[in-house]
C-alpha cells in the first residue's frame, strides 16, 4: 500500500518533446506503444526490419516521427538506428526494447535455428540496445530504458520453453542492471504483459478466465510508466497479484494453479493452421511478400514474427 501511495503522489513527467525509440515498432505492440507516446507529445523513432513499413507508420504519427531500418541481432544496425534517431530527433530520452519472437513447440521438437533466433532477438537484442543507449543517458544524467519481457518471464509455460527462458533472462537482466544504474539518473523498467491480442497469439487462447491483452492497454501502461517511473509494469495489473500469489506456493500447488488457469495448455493446444503464416515468418525472419488478410481492428495483424512482441 505504501508503494501505491508514493506512486499516486508522484508528479507526472510530461512526455512532450522527449525522444523515444521503439524497436520492432512498425507493428503490433511496438506500434501501439509508439502511437501512445506520440499522442502524448513525444518525438518517436520506429525501428523495424521492414524499413518501408516503419517509414509509412511513422508518417502517420505527429511530431515528425522517424521510421528507420533496424535488425536488433546486428549491433552495427542497432547503432545506426540510434545514431539516426539522435540526428533527426535529438538526444535519446527513452529506449523501448520491444522486438521479439515466440516459437510455440515442445522443447525437444524445436529447431535449433529457431532456438538461437529467439535468444538472439529476445535477449541479446535487449543487451545490445542497453549497451548502446545507456552510456549517452548516463552522460546526460537522464534517460529511461524499458525492456519488454512477458508475464512468462515469471512462470513456466509448457510449449514455450526457450521463449520463457529468454523472458526470464530479460527480467533478471533488468533487475541487475537497474541496481547498477542507481544514482546515475537513468531509469530502467521491465514490462510484463499477458498474452496479447496480436498475430503472435494466432492459434492460441489465453486460458481459463483470462482475456487477451489489447495492444492499446500496453501503450497506456507504457505512457504511465514513463510519466511516473517504476520498475515493474504488469499488463493488465491483475497479473501482478496472480504472480505474487503463485511464487511462494509449493510446487504441487503451483502445478494445480497452472492447471486451473490452463497455462499448462495455452501453448500445447494450438491451431497450427491458424498459426502457420506467423510460424513461417519466424523461420524466415522477414515480412511476407504478400499481406495476410486480417481484421483491421487488430493492430498486430501484419506482424512479421521476427519483430513481434509477445509478451
């Protein structure tokens, strides 16, 4: 309760004029976050494997947003993205490490190439982004890094073993780096959304009594965390209570809780036909040649797997 009171009394830090870079930002959760901060007056840079789409989506945002090419697995590409962001928009205030992919497969059946790709994008991409962005922030004694992990960064989910491992790693990495940044003026947050209503969730269900997270909810949560900084960002906030309840339970009780909420089935009972296009793009790591028809209301309907965020 004391933490909640401190947050409610904490003055908001306006986003107007702040430079925010979002990786994997041309689609899905990344685009929703870019739209949300731009609507609050931030100057936004969208980085994505699909540079043309990044530029097209940036052109729709207020404040002279930039859409730029980015491959988070390539440190040189990441550096070019951040350098171009600062050249066009000014010194970087916020980096949102959002790019990520999720492969749904029993652990022993997952292809080694996809295992490595998840680690390269979901974990090493976050490490690279922090190492490139934080020194400049430290020099200015101001800045904020947001690493987008997942609720799966706190629990195990059958059928997503390597993905879960990368998200646990991002949570632990963020906790450790946050401690190192104390007193530097640089904030660090980790975002942990539930399964989102995006193409990443194609062929999957959220489990008993759980709704898919809407991309706009993630955008709103990001804005709130940037205006009133905090370390852990859960979307929806209810997830925090469930995870805190789950953590201290004995293993047998945790297993029972997983069965009740069906988190032991979410990634084990998947419609492979519905997920086929997404899985194919994950393997290729590039956008499809032809757009896949999907409901216009789904912000992540066109996401190539290589830049999708999970969460």
